[in-house]
C-alpha cells in the first residue's frame, strides 16, 4: 500500500510553484531482514523550486534519525526517490549503522527554498516489522599491543584474533599520527567462527610503517546492513628490513682425501638498517658430510622460526644447505644471549669459517655458499662455486679444474 504524506505547510502565495509536493512512500510497511520481501521502500517527492532537502525518521520515543541533511535539489518533472532499507545511523559509538527495531515510525521531508523562503514539510507513517535488528558483534578481541617488524624473529608481527557470531564483511584499517589511513583487510567475508589475521607492519605497497602508535579500526557489516566497529591502539617499534651481503668467500683445499676436511671462509656484512639476529652453531664448527644442522647437538640448532640468519654451505644441489653457521665471530658465551643467539649490527662486517669432513663417497663435489634467512629463503645463493676432488690419484685427468 502506498503511503501519502500530510503537509504541514503549503504554498506561501497563491499561484506560486510548490517547493515540495506529491510526497509518498512506495509502501507503509518495511521488513528489513534480507528475505527478499519488503526489504526496502522508497520515499518519493517532487521539487518545484530550487531547495535543500532534509529527511528524518522519528521513533515513538522522540529519537530522530537523519537520512538526508540539507541536500540541494533542483526542480524536476520527475519525482525524486530515496530508497530506505531500514538502516539508520547508530546511537552507540561502536554501532555505525543499525536496522530499526519493529515499531511505528514517522518520516519527515523538509524542503527549504534556496532563496530563503518558507520551509515546506510533509510527514507520514511507516511500520517496521520482522526486522533483523540485532547487530553483529566483534567478540573476544585480542590484539598485540606492541611489536617490532624488523625480521629478527622476535615479535616481528602483530596478531588480531576475534570471533563473529554471524557472517559479516570485515574491514581492518590503521590510522597514523597524521590521520592517514593504512588499509589492511578490505571487505573480507567471514563466517561465524574464530578469526585471525597477522600484520607485519607493511603498507599495501609493501613499504614498512614508521615507529609510532597507530589506531586500528575493525568494522563488521552483516548482510542486512548493521555495521559495528571496535577500535584500539597498537605500537610499532624499530621497524626495518634486514639485509646482508657476502664480501668475500673461499672454499679450500680443492683436492682432498676421503676423511679429510675442507674449510669455508666467508666475510659477510649487514647491509640493512636493523640488527640481524643469528644462531649457531658457532663459527669454526666441524660438520661431517653425514650431518645436517637441524640434527646435530640434539637438535639444538634446528630452525627456530623465520628471522634468524646464518652462513650456509651445500654441494651438488638439492640438499637444502645442510651446513650452517652463525654470522658471528664471537665465542658463544659472548653472544647477546649466551649459547643461543647473537646480533650482527647494521654496517658490521665479520669473517666466518666453517669446516666439513668429507665422508661422502663422491669423486667430484661441487660446493657453494649462501646466506640463509630462516623461514624466508636464501637472499644470497650459489656463491663461490668450487669443485672439490676427493681421493682421485690422477686429479688433473679425472677432475679437471675447468
């Protein structure tokens, strides 16, 4: 049924074009629950003179919700239409938009001529029924309060965990001290389950944010139109990218007997802007070709997560750099955390040695050096490739140097 508004003010002078006329709704009833039946209605009106339009919804307790506020309109032969889906601005700081609960409401259309004439007003009644007015909520929210995204395997990322009771579309943004917005999660549909996201301090273009305190805003919108948010602060400390380069590398000797040792000598420099965290075994450690870094010393030097850097040695390909050493020349008892890990400071250059006893029954072994960034990859790979000939009497004939 179409609803027709009651005019509180009509023409100021006979014969003058009406500022506001023919105000009506497409229906008297709206059921905003996304079932496809009466989910919305339109408020139609005609403008006869240039004017600004305001549209309000009032509940029975006198609470007013603004749908349009002093929007300019020009005269038109066709009526204007405002689609009303049952949602209004939220009255709670954490509810941005909400569906009106069931009940009777008064709508008001006001038109004020731009030339300063009298305001024309029309009112009417609508009924909201079977409304899905319960907004979603962001429950059990837990956010890392402080982290340092500098790739040192220590508090490098921030965790966001929460639970949604209903399916919703989620957006997470950060705002810096200058009120610049940094997108993180955009319009992601999430079900009614526990949710988790990890932020590494990056902007969408991959660059890192600066040190400072940021405001995060988590927004959830259900399919009806209810929108809620949660806000808080997160502190970013000492962000930076780790980087290192090999400045010298050598593997010797190139002719050995089975059971003998080769020595790797590497100089490596921290070329990044943050300290590099490194773990053992220490420089000079002796491996056998039957060993692997993750199994020696009762698995003490197994990969402990992304972030640690080490000098690495491999041969022949496909072994995944089984021999690794800390990028520190200091004795383990002098490490930043004695016996466990040390730092290579920005600009610091150190010399590392590593030894491997050849017990592999291969005549020709092609060794090469790399830098392993645990959990990330090998930023430096295939350096100083060296052919080592093992236990061959006629070395030059059977294991040529080129």
